[in-house]
């Protein structure tokens, strides 16, 4: 495979060597360049033999000397240098299959790309990984790699993922472990499928892997759009509590064996079980925040530290509103109440948004839509400003899942919208009106 060079950075090593946009990149130091991982790995050497096809169709090779880790200077049409690899599975719990019709096209794309796992932390199932990719990960020692395991029972994995190869590829996990590749494992747990005894089997297998440094379990998310899909049962207080107990037993064993817990239940399990959330030091390095593991405890600690550290004085009264989902509402209310005791001229009201768009079983802030915010808050007195967490928005931080932009929401509600990171210091800063930490 070869890739077209779209442009060359001016005064870069490639530019000085005469490489131009429109040329076809073939290899670096004899290594075929197929995508971004090949390119970024092999360009790091100080001495490069770069082979390409020029505008006349001739294969040429130029020698380039540069400082180690300096960019070669080539740009390509896409970041990956080819298309993202799509998922080949039909998982019984797939959230994308539960989306309503009419949303923007990008939301329906299921990626399952080993390159995105390394570059952006995406999770892969291994069902479409090639032997070339496996060997490359081992050769380049790409670490960590994030894997959606779900179960280590081959037959059950085939059933849950509706892919005949889903069980066969479990051996790849052992190959990565043996090669010293750090592995983060994710399990979406579905009652009656991979919970209970099957969960214990999976945790027994994974906790025996030296390099499985973090194993997280999250409950299946069920929207109201499941017509024609497998019948799944949500977790309840009892089953969530039983799951936490299993996970904690294995976590205790890992603490004795490895010096770290390694195995964690997501925050949502604790909320479903109505059990006290662990403190921040329970979660070690917080390796799976994106899966909602430890997010509650970290935000609570950060906000407490921010409130205690801040000597900022509100010179005049401030009236604002903060929007969140049902799950985080108790924590956000607790944070705002603490702030109200320290700043008596602060009036901040927290609104929890019921998820009518996806259904009552979806309670996380990251799946709140602007449609529900508008429907539930349009006639409320929201003060001078509304603060929303950035997890409600796509990566560009400008648009909700229902394709309504932040500026459109602002116009609908008739109030300024401020986006805050899910970070205690940033949240406290935005609630107080900004510029709080300028003297720190």
C-alpha cells in the first residue's frame, strides 16, 4: 500500500530534500508506509532513506538527516492516512444500534481501529485486527492498548458479539501480554450474559495477566430504541451490588499480588446499588475515567480542593445555573452547596435533566441533549449564565448529540452558555465567574 502526500511543510527536512505535495510515499528506511503508525514510528530516526513516486511516475529515494524525533514534514489527506476501520460485530449491547433515526451520519459509524486505540484511547474488540497489525504493535511496542473484552469465554463472546471470530482472537490478548504490552480492558456487563459466574471467569483470566493493568466493568446502557434488538435486562440495586462485590474481591486479590487494585466497577454501578462511592485514592492513576471509573470521586476531591484553596471574593452577587444529568445531580448539588456556604452572594441552581430523548434508563450527563434541556428549562429563570459540562458536546465542543449547537441553545434559552470541563477547579472557576486562579 502507498499513500499520497498532500502537502509538505515549508523548510521542513522533507521540503529541503525536494519532496513535494502530490508525490506518493512508498517507504522509509525500507519499511513500507501504510498508515500513520508506520509513518510516525519510522520517521523518528536521524538518518532516513525516503522512497517515493514523483510527478513523472519515477521511483526516487532521497537521504535525509535530521534531529531525532523532529517531524519529517509530510502532510496527508486524513490523519490516519487512510480510512478508519469499521466494526465487524453486531453486539447485543451496542449503543449505536439503539440510536434513533435522523441523527447526524457520524454518530452511526462504529470504529474498531487499533490505531485509534493507541492514538486516542479508543477501545477495540480485536475481531478485525490483522496479523500484520498484531506483529506491528508488538514490534513497535505500542502501549497501552485498549481492548473491549466483555468475556473470556470464547463461545459466549461469539454469542454476545455475533461474530464467529470473536472467540478465536482472545489469544491476541495473551500475545500482547507476553510481549510486555500494557493492556486496559473494558467489559460491558449484561445481566444473564456475562455477569455473575461468567464475570468471575473473565476476571480470573484477566487478573492472571501480568500486563493487564486496568480492568473496568460498566453496566449495559439501554435506550428506548430497541425494537428488533436482543432482549436485555438492566441492572437493579441487587444485581449491581452483587457485581460490585465480585469486582472488589478480585480487586483485593490484585492489591495483594500486584500492589494495585486493577479491577474496578464504574461509578454507575455504585449509583445503581445505592452504595457509597470509593474515595479518590481507591482508583490509583484513574486509568479509565472515560469509562466513568472514578470520575465521581476525582471530581469531588478536585472541587473540595478548589473550594478550600480559593480565596477569591465575589464583589457582587452572582446568579447562575448549572445543568447536569440525573446520575451526577447529587454530587454537583453537593459541590454547589459547599460553594454557597463560602460565598454567600453566590446563587447557583443545579438543574438535572431527565433524558426523554434516549429514555429513562439513560442518566449520564454525557448523553443529555439540547432538545431535553430546552424542553425542560425554556421557561425557567436561569439567571445571567448557564454552565454545562463539556461531556455533553462533541470533541469540537460546539454541538450536542442532537446536532443543536451551543449558540443555538443560548438563543433558545435567552442566556449566555459557558462550557466547563469536568474538572473541579474549572467548574468552581466557572461558577464564580472566571479569573479565580489568576494569582496562583
